[in-house]
């Protein structure tokens, strides 16, 4: 019987860019804001529903999606994730069983919720 804390490689079918934010001063003193891809990974992206959504909304009312990836140690809530033309802002990251194998991310899709 498979553990509820594992995921098969076939479930990680979405190509995801994990991006970090930075600011730099230009020649005239203005600030240029950019997102840079730190790493590209395979993952699972799916909308939350039912009890899962109700629980997630206790953390943040705007949560819309659950993303699962293999563990990426630098990941924190200052990063964002993009998939195709979609952008997801990270709300929470759960390191499953604290084994540094899988991370479950709750996120807000930009443009869906105000």
C-alpha cells in the first residue's frame, strides 16, 4: 500500500519555474523590479476544493491552489511559481514528514482573487 505522503513521478507532470524577486537601481536612481527563475522543476498543480480548501482558507482566505514538488531547500514564501502563462504566489510550504523529500505548497493564483 502506498504511503499518503508519497507521489508517483507521473503525477509531477507540470513544468514549473520557481522564481525569486530582486530590485536593482538603474543609472538614474530608479528601481527596476524583476523576477528571475531560480530553478525549473516538475510538479503537480491543482485547484483546491472541499475540506482541503476550507482548511487552507483558515491560513489565508485567498488560497486557490495546491502545488506539490520535490524538496527545494531554498524555497520560501518570497518566491513565486509560474506554469505556462499562470503565476502562483506562495502562501505556505509544508515539508512532508520533515523528510526533505516532498513539499506541498498552498498558493494564490494571480488574477483569480483580488
